[in-house]
C-alpha cells in the first residue's frame, strides 16, 4: 500500500474501533476507492498510560509507543494519529524520534473549540477524561492559553468518569443514562458552558449516544475531521 497514514490504537481496542468507524463515515465514500488508505496499529499491549503518569514505578508505555511510531515511519506513513488522548503525554518525545508528523489531538481539539465555542462566550470548559490526562495538565495548559477556565472533576465526579471509561466502555457496556448524567452534572451542576470529551472511550459513548443539542467538544470527532481533510488532500480523493 502506498500513500497512507497510520493510526496508533489499541488504547483501548473498542475506542479504536469507534475511531475508525467515525473516520470511515466522515470520508463520505461512495465506492471502495473513495475510502482513505490507512494502517491501524491495534497495540493492545501498550501499558496503562494513567497508571504510569501517576506512578512512574508502573510499566512505562513509551517504549511500546516509540516502537509503533518507528514501524509506522519505516513503512512509509505520511503522518501518524494517536487514537488515545492520554498517550499524548508522550507526544513530544515520540515526535522527536521521527520526521513523520504526529497529529496532536489535544491541541487540535482546543483550536476547534476556540472556533466553535470561543472562550469569550463559553469561558468555563468542563473536562472529562482519564485521571492521567487530568493530572498531567495536558488540556489544562492548552485551555488556559486559549482563554478558558478548564473545569476539571473533583475526585467524586472523576470516579463517575472513570466508571464510564473503564467499566462501561472498556468493559463492553454502554450506558446512555450514566453518560448523560455526567454531562449534565458538568453543564448544570458545575456551571460549565461546554464539555470537552478528552478520552476516546468517551468519544465512543458520544458516537453511540449523540447529543447534538448540547455544547460538546469531542476530541475524537475533531481529530477525525482534520485527518480526513489532510488525507484526502494527500491521497487526491
């Protein structure tokens, strides 16, 4: 296969399936040849990102991610996208190891939010993601630079977000009521003007139970849109 991009996934596998489904639908293809050329690394062996971020004595995901990036680069990928928000904790190191561009999902997401839900009118941006992404400050720094106050869950609400990620999606169960309840807690209970889904497991819930009437910033959907536009331009489709 020539003229393709690479998706680094498997973190988790169901979220990666959601990413590729969303990507294929967004392509708007009418025949086989209209779809995009891409290679999926469903590397389910990558150690837990949050466990390492919060305790460096835990297995380090970086070597596995770096090997995936090396393989994708050696195979000739034109660019790489990582289908996991928390893994962007390693983005700078991974990008330093290859000349192939690696899309930065959190940066792409905040740029999209600034255009569609500008901080001047939507200053309080609620955040949903793993504890690793929350505690690393990855989105916090980007949101602050864009003028937002990122409203991050306290431990109690974070436990509900964790349950959505690890029990509902990674566990193979999708609960619409649980998902909507946490969204409304941020919007109504915490006074947020919009909610950012900063985990691809949460994006899988948003794919299954879309809430177009609510101000939701879905990191996966935003990144998919960028990937489709970039790949179509590169692949002449």
